[in-house]
């Protein structure tokens, strides 16, 4: 039986009779031999280094990561896009909003509040891109790459439109639902801007600031000042 070079140092500490008996009785040959040697070394207190730890040592990482983690990082990095000029972002907002029947000024102010026109921004909660789409929302709006400005704007504007339709054009309620979620707004029994004003203090402070910030940039008729 041939013994792999990598196993030869271990064989010096093993009784020859044990090796001979194992080789003769094992139908799997070297694989079985390796398993037996590994178990013997573990039992004697020897430390076995994993391949992930070895890779971490080689690339200087403090902690090793699974291959899936590396793949996820690569996919995330690859998904991000090069910096897009503000003028180009504004044009995309105008075009997308008009195509989907939403006020471009409203969409622009949502983008400003959400990402300050940065298509690569990611929140602590995992919201991504210009309109800060969570993964489930992006999936529901058929957005494959949340960092792509066109896809993100299309998905975010569709979602905003669905909220405007749901709340009969009440912009403040739609904005509150966009920020805090329709469930949170629904549990408070808010369906109109008047009801939102009456229960304003029951909304999260972040949502209160969010709605106030966007509305302060819009005229009463929904256009920017």
C-alpha cells in the first residue's frame, strides 16, 4: 500500500503492526488509514488545523470565513455600481417617476432623504441603493440589483405608488408607511393625513422626522419650492 507523503510523519508514531492490520482489513485503503490516524492524533491531544484557518493565515485575515461568506462579499461588491453624476440621477428620477405616474418632485425628495442620491449606500438594517430598498421589497418589486440606479428607482417608485394608491393619495401617510412600514401605520389605524396628524406622536421619531423633512421641501400642491 502506498502512503501519501503528507501522512508519513504521522506513521512514525504508529505501531507497525497496527498499520499492517489496518491496511489488510480495510476495504477503503488510504482513506480509512487517514481517518484512523486523524482520530488517533485527536485523541492524543494534537490540534488539527482546518483549511479555512490556513487560508485565513495566508491572506492575513484575523478570522477565517466560509467560502459562502467570501462569495457573498464578492457578489455584493460586484453588484455595486460606479459613481453616477447627480445630474444623471436627477434625469433618471424624472424619467422613471413620469413613466410610473408619480410626482417626480416627491420621488426626488424621497431619494434625497433615503440616500442623498448615493446609489451604493447601505443602511445598518440592510436597505440598499437610492431608495433604500429592503431585500424583500426589492424582490417583490422585481429588482435584481438594488445598487443599479434604474432598477432601484423603478422598484422604489413602484412601491411608493402602491402606497399612494393604498392611502388614496394621502402623501404623508404614504411616506410614513414607506419609512416605518404599512403594518406599523395600519396598527395605529391611520388611513389619511388628518389621522396621521392626530396620531403623529405615536409614530417612531425617525418616521416623524422623515415625513417632516420631505414635506418641508414640497409645496402644498406637492411640488418642490
